[in-house]
C-alpha cells in the first residue's frame, strides 16, 4: 500500500510540473494586446490559463492528501 501511495505521489508531482509548464508556455504566448486587456471579455488564452491554474490546484491538493496518508500510515506503523 505504501509503495502504491509513493508511486501515486510521484505521478501527481510530475503531473503538477507538466501543468505548470503548460501554463508558463501559455503565458509566454500571450500577446501585448491581451496583456493590456484590449477587446471584449477575457481572451481564449486567459480562459485556458485560468483552467490550467485550477488543474494545478486540484493536483496539488491530491498530492498533499497522499502525503497526509503516507504520514498517517507511517505514524500508525510506528516508523
């Protein structure tokens, strides 16, 4: 069970890094007009950036949950 949790944690951390990298690439591609807020409503890139941010938050929450479970298992086993 502990090995599964560790592998799950590693997978979650890799996913967090991947989503973070995708968000940074999306940010770099943002044009000057989008940064100044020209146009009506949020741009497609801004909406994508917001969605990526929420994915990263959910993945980080899952990773923290797995860390909490690992700590719970470690304290229960006396390690």
